């Protein structure tokens, strides 16, 4: 913890108010003073912020560090991108609660590992699983895991369901007694300071089974909502499918909206605000649906993306083919070991089925349906020598005179079956993004950081608000950009200690020069414990960089590097201001 005077910068306080010249004094982990021409006190470090913006630390609103934080607690590259708080437990996935039955425990862990593309081996090696209830998990997590960033987490509906029903959670609705047990587990979590409840009405697994929460009937949701009502500080997140796979998100929103009516529960519908260009046909309808629900009294906050969906076409560890409805190619994903994967890719009978599936089964918005956007790169190559590099998959298929499915198989065989074909960014609807930024009741800065380690690294996408939308295209103001990553998100989650630069708040601060920062390109690092005594790779990014990232008054990133400090603390939601 530092006593520091951040001097000479332009403060963007996170509220959306106009930026102003001011110095910021930090003492005892808090912001002590904000004002012009403050004089340094004895023993106080002066940090030169001339030419820089001074803002609240950025809040990563949608991450999956629930497991990876246990073996990569430095959260690379987040400190170098100005992040100071992470929100975990999204999409219905959390590490607790757990069934007492070991087989049921393993089933839940495997679900989490599969859907978020998180390696199973280090999951099993590094998490102690010395908990059943969420309150026990929190005690273990906060005592054992030290991180540079503040953190908080939902409890996942999937975990709750698996803890009560075990493997049956995949197959049926819950009984009244099971609903009571799930309600009790949710109550335990919320009483212990959990952020809220997250659920998933989106996913199917590698066998095309609906995810367990898609088996939950109205009675089950009602039982959980009755608990949520008791905690006005809690939020509810529901991830839905809008123009992604089955495109039934509007029906899911209608259903959940009906069950939430009159309950006063704040809900975030992740995906309810389409912003990718291919989703244009859904924008008006979803806007109207959200507006109607708000008019009916629901506290609805759509979640939106400000960057394109990023993907790596890989058979190493990926749910991409399953989520694209290509279960033939998914056979190569689930095959155990490199030799088994290579054997499948060479098999003529499999190749014939794969071509048919590629042509008839995959969703039109999937990466495989965009071969002109699929890049063959040295970065994606396992051996770095197989090549060719610098072509698209479409160009490579034309060069070989073969189907794109066969071309993908040939390239993976030449470069190593753990290789990845990188997808270029799809077009965004910038007008739609700006609309969501300016809506005071939306949740942005959704990155998926901490998940899909071999597919993407969402960390670092936050600065695109500043580079693309403020600096380059000038579509929004610096104040709007900062508010979208700070004050607005803190308000949504009822986290009043963070999100703004004001005296008395936590000294979560970022200092940056707008002309210096960039979302750096991905790089491959072999630094993930594989759980077997070796290392596996992930994608990450070099730092933006920030001039300074500070958490709870302690610098964690300065002079171009993370310094190893771990001052992060668990944040509990407070009572909403209106209720105070």
C-alpha cells in the first residue's frame, strides 16, 4: 500500500462527467483527495501523470478465472491493461457448490472444463475441492488464492443443480424437494457475500445434450427467484442465444421475464444486445423486447460485446465444432492423444462424413462457414514449420483443389494436431455498440478472459473502447468509454467501493496515455501447468501498456511490467443506493 500523489493528469472519474485537470492523493488504500495543484506531503511518492488520463480501474464484467486463478494468480495480461476487478462465475459455471458424491463432483468439474475450454488436468491438480457449500468455497478461495486484482463471483446454477441432482441434472426436471435443496444452497451463497446467481440457457455439449440448466422448469426458477428476492444487493445473469447458434434467445428472455415480473430482481441478459454485423437482423427486435420488459417494470440490463467474437479453429481442446453443430469434426476434438487425432484426420471415411457435415450441419455464422476469414499463421502452428503461412483456409483449399474441410485436415496434419487456425475479426455494427455504450442500463466489457485458453484470450479487449471508439473513430467520448468499463458496471453489480475516482473510494486507479495504448496481438506462451509435470500453451497478449495500474492503493503495474504485487480482495455487493 502506497501513499502517492498522482499529479498533473486529467481525471475521468467514471461517472460520465466531463474530464477535468486534477491531482489524486492516495493514502491507506483509499482515494484521499481529488483536487487541483495539491502539494506533496512528506514521505509521499509523486507520480507524474502529465499528458495522461487518470481513471478508475477497469472492471472485467465477464470472466472465467474461477479455476485458472488457482494456478495462474497473476491474471496475465490484465494488470497491463488497467483491469482492477474481475467478475467470475458467469454463464452458470462456478466452482461451488459441490456434491458430497465424488462421481457427481467430477461430472460438474468436467462440465466446467469442457464448456469453458479450461484444461482438466491442472483443474484437478490445483483446486483443493475442500468445500461443498459456496460459503465453504469462499473461505477456501479467499484464504488460499492471492491475486493482483479485486474479485467477486456469481454462484452458478449449473453447479447448484449438479450438487443436488448429480448426473441426473442432464436428464430431468427437479422435484419439489430438490428445488428446496437448491434454494438452500443459493441462500447459503448469497448470505456469504456471493454476487448473485448466473444461469445458462445457451449451450449444448459435445454429444448435443442440452446443458443441465436447460432442464430446469419454471418451478425450479421460481424457487431460486424467491431466494434472490430476499437479497436486493444480488444480481441475476442469464446467458441466452441471440443469432449465435439456435437463435432462440427472445423466447428465453420472454420466459424468464415472465417469471421475474414483480420480483424486483435485477437481471442481466448476456447476449440480449446484438452488436456484430451478422446479427443486424435481430437488433430491432431485441431492442423492442428489452424496452417492453423495462416498461413492464423489470430491471433489465442487456450484456453486449464491443469486440468481435474471436475464435481459433482447433481440435486440441475446443467446443467450437460442437457449438457450430458439427459433431463429425468434434470426434477429432474428443479423441484422446495426438496419434488418435491424426488417425481420424487421415481416415477417408471420416473425411467424407466431415465434408458433408461441413456443408450441411454447421451454422452459417460459425467460423467454418467463413473460410475466407480463417488465417493460416505461424503463430497457430504447433511445429512452426509445416506451413503454408499467410494464406486463408479458402485460398489453401483452392490451391490444393480440395474441399475446405479436407484443407483444414491437411493443414493440421502438416503443422501438428495441436495447431489452431485463427479467425480474423468479423465486422461489428459500430452504431449498435455505441447505442449500448450510451444506454445507462447495459453491461459491457464482456471478454471471457480466463477461459478458452487455446482458442482466445479475451483479456486486453477492454482498451478497444479507448483505441477504436475514442481515439480512432471518435464515435464516443473518453468519458463515455471510461464509464462503460467502470462506474456503470460497478452500479450494475452494487459495488459502490469501486468504479469512480472520488475521496473515500478504493484506490483502484489506472493512468494511461491515450496515444500509447493498443490491444496487442496474441502471442503463444507455454506457461500453463499441464497437471502432469510439464507445460502447455495458451494465448495471451503483451501489455497495452498502462503507465500505472493500482489496486487498493498498491501499484501492480508500472514501468511497463507487472511487479508481482497481489493486493486484490474479495468484494461483496452492498445494498442498492435506493434501498439505503
